[in-house]
């Protein structure tokens, strides 16, 4: 198994994520190769909380164009983590 600190890249601090935090749901950017079980174990060990469920979403990188050269941004994955009642994560 990979290091748990390699699985979660960063918490996503967006308007939607802030609204979801009121209902014990938190949004993280995770590695594209990580599965739900790995994300659950990483969140539980890093933040010392109990996870109820996880939803993952895969995003394709957008096409970018700089002058005459074009390319793509990297693909990425988002995980929406729902915690058990009474659990909370302090993300600043």
C-alpha cells in the first residue's frame, strides 16, 4: 500500500464545499489512481474521524492553448467524504 499522505493532495475550499461542510461532507482532491477504500483509510488516519461514505468523481484535463502550441492539463479526481454524525474536520 502507498503512503497515506500520498493519496490526499489537498482539501478543496470552494463555495459548494463550504455548504457541504455544514452537513458533515468534505471535498478533497485525491490521486487519480486512488480508490474509495484507500481514500477512506487516509482520511480516517490523517484527520482521526470516522467516515460513513465516499463519492468519487473523475475529471478530464481541459485543453489549453498558448500561442500556437496546445496541450492538456492533467486529469484529476475529486472525493466527497461524508462523516459520521458528530464528527468534524477543521480545515482552514
